[in-house]
C-alpha cells in the first residue's frame, strides 16, 4: 500500500471517530500534513487528494466501507472491529491492515510491509 493511501484511510478513520470537522491529519512518517480533504460520515467517504489530483471515495455497505482509489484503480475495504479499532484489506496488494486509536494518535499497522505508521 502506498503511504498516501494509508494517510487517506487514517483520515477516514479520524473523521469517523472524531467527527467530520477533523479537517486534516499529520503523517509522522512523512513529517507533513498530506494534501487530502473531504467529507466522511457513517454512510460514505468522499476525499480528494490534491497532491495526486485523485478522488478517494466509497460507501458503507452496513458491514464495511468499500473504498476506491481512482488514481490506482484499487479497492480497499475498511470496517470497525471494536472500540477504537479498525481493520481492512487492500485488494491491490492483497494485504491486510489494522488501525488503532489511542488519544488523538492513529497507529496504522500494514501487514504487507510489516511496519507501523503513525498519524494524528
């Protein structure tokens, strides 16, 4: 999974957990705020990545979000697994990921890379 896809997913989770008024997210691995913005609610996510000029969006099926990255033509699933915990599957890389929230920090574990990534 690409780092900007992780950032978009982290922003979706942050908006679901902290409210849609959360306008951006800090990427500790890139030491920057990704240029991604948009709206997220319990039914749908619509984000725009200004750096790539790409839409990242999807709908909640009732079980999970089915998201699509138009820049790479890749599907990504995201579902809540418990209190402050999400997991999903990146179909482009055939790999799972987990996102856990502690305070205002999101810890993103990408099983494809075997590494943690932090956002807030």
